[in-house]
C-alpha cells in the first residue's frame, strides 16, 4: 500500500484529499470538464494521485476507475453496498435520458455531452413508457432531477426544472450508470408494466 504518499503531502493537500475523497464517494462520478468546459480541479487532483486514492479506498471495499475516453473517474463498491435506490419516476427519467443520450450521440457524432429539455424528456417518457395515470407533481419531478444532478449525471443550464423549457446537459457518466444490457432489461420491464396498466384500464372499462 502506497499510503506513504499521503504522509508526504502538506496539510493543505491532506485536507484537499479528504474533501475530494468524500465528494467522490458522495457523487460517484467526477467529470473531467466542469460546467465552464475547463479541466475540473477535482478530476485533476484524483488523476494525479490515482494510486493513492485506489489504495486508500480498497480496504473499505471501494474500487476506483478512470474512463479516459469519456473523461470520467468513478467508484463502485465491490461488495455491492451503498447502492442508491431510486423510485419509479427517477428510474424512468434515468433510463430515458440514457436513451436520449444514445440517440443524440448517434445523430451528431458526439462523444461527450448531449443537451435536452424537460419537455423533450417527458415527451419521450410518454411515448416510451405510458405508465403514469397522471403527470407527476412538480415536487416529484424536481426531486428526481435533483438526485440525477447530485450524482453528476445531468447538469442544469437554465434557472429551474419547474420550467418545461429548462435545458439540461446529459453527461457521459450516464453510460456507466446504465450500461447497455441494464438499460435494455429495465426498458423491457417498464414496457411490460405499461402493457399491464393498459390491460387493467381496458378491463375496468369493460366492467363499467
């Protein structure tokens, strides 16, 4: 273990290491570029001390990864602990932004960020997954966006998610959060659920 590197740091560097390590465990994904399109100070610090972060986190069951192609540093728990449980709305939103990202990347040939809007997202949700008998409340929508944003999966460009024309950037970390096989499996489950709901509505209409 190369924790001797930590002892060689100045107190200021040690404090920075502690802050960024806790940030990484909290948000899961650290992007190379910040909101201004510049190299993220946190990404650079982790990259420069990658071995130290790896050795420090490993005994607690955390593995750190770096995806150089998309510019993402992220962690996963090797024991399967500390997984984030998402409610249905947030799950549907996450899967849908994953689909929008893939479609946008195919159309423009981009390998980084894809821009969308709240209205485009929910238009896609309605077309892909008709599982909501009514529109979710603004609070539910805002809470779901907050969760996705807090884990560096999206980045808001405009003032408020309450505005359906609010723009947001879908970050490449969504590819890691929802890999292809998982995306397909969840999509299939959601579509099956949508069909079940439609069948129940037909049955209820027949009874009436």
